[in-house]
C-alpha cells in the first residue's frame, strides 16, 4: 500500500487512550485502534468518484468495529472513493478530512474484495489513529527528555499560530511561525531516528501501527487473512525482495515458535514488504492475538 498521509502537519498531541472493548480484546503494543478525541474535522465536499465495492466493504468493516467507527468517526462521515488523478496502484488517507482515496489502478490490482478490504482497512486505521502531525508518539520517544523538550517547544509555536490565525494577523507572521514549526517537526523526526537507530523511524512506525490496527479491523470483519498478505506483496515496493525467501523466514518462526531471524525493516517510508508480512503473521497473528484471529 503506497499510502501517504496528505494531512498537513498541523495538529499536535492528542495523547492517547480511549478505552473501549476493542482495546481490551486486541491490545497491541500501543493498546489502541483509535486515538483520543479527534480535532475538529475540516469538512469538505467529497469529490471522489464513488465505488459500490468500496462502500460495501467500508460498511462491513465499520459494522464489525462499532467501538471505533461511531460518533465523529461514523463511516457515513467519511469520504471514500476513487481519485482519477492518482496514478499507479495507490491509496491514501487524510485523517483531517476523513478522506480515503484510491487510484483506479489500485481497484484493479486488488482482485478480490478481501484484498481491497485489506488496503481500505489500513487506510481507515491511519484515520482512526489520527496519523497527522505528532498525534501519535512512538513509545520510546514518549519518555525521551530531548524529544519531549522539542515537542514542548513545538506546542508553544503551535498555540501561537492558532492565536495569530484567530486574531487575523498578517499572513507573513503566520508563515514565519509555520516555518519554525516545520523545523521543529524535522528535529522531532530526527530525534526519533536517533532513539530507534533507524532512518525514517517515525514514518515506519506509523505504517506499522496502521497495519496492526487495520488488520484488526479486517480480521474482525471476517475477511481472509491471506488476502492481506497477498495484496501487500502485490503492491509493495519490494524491489529485490523475494517472497519465497520471506515465506521461509515466516515458516521458520512458525515451527520453532520463536522469531530468531527477522527480515530487515529497511529505511524507506514504509517498512519492507517482508518485514510487514512477517510482523503481521508472526508478531500479530501467531503471537499477540492468536486467540482472536485463529
Ligand atoms: Zn499507510
């Protein structure tokens, strides 16, 4: 899923933890599939081309996950459809406007509804988890003094931007603060890279979290698990990745019961396809949630 988050990196914080039956039943490392109270949504007219397939699948996912898709996240409030301008096999989400858009090619690439449900679930997870700005903080960064210091600074700038916008100050002042704000976001991302010892750690973590929560929505709605894996391979960037070699790693972890050899996570904006597949099958479905998914 070559999804990118379109949301302007404007909203910060929104800590975490909305407790619900979902959380208790399916606790991930981060223990949540929906994050805090959502910031005010920018409602815009939905200009996407509607698709019967997408609307049926999204209704099914929402119906199976009522604790998530209710209130401000009621599925009827989403704008889900095809964007004719989007090239390649692509799907993207915008948490700020509750939009999930697909390219026409992605709809063709996902040959079964189960495969399409996997892509859609992943994108819906980005929205439910409010992946914009630093609404989410990777676990180790949440206890890192330097990260928290930069974050505190960025929150001050953020509130000044809001004040200036409210008082209709000259746009130049707001632009200047926005620029300062982006510098701080860059610093936060670099600090996360240092803490985790990998490049693009924050983006990778967001994608991991969307896979975890998305797969949870997907499994609960009764879709076929293999389809999730198939569409990851069918759309993954995976240059030089060998599905057979990856399957051997998964099988080894399955038989021994421990994951001694793990695939490389990579340093792109998504983890490698093998890493994602391994994480889903071994870490999530075999280990963490075997009671729920098997
Ligand atoms: Zn994604």
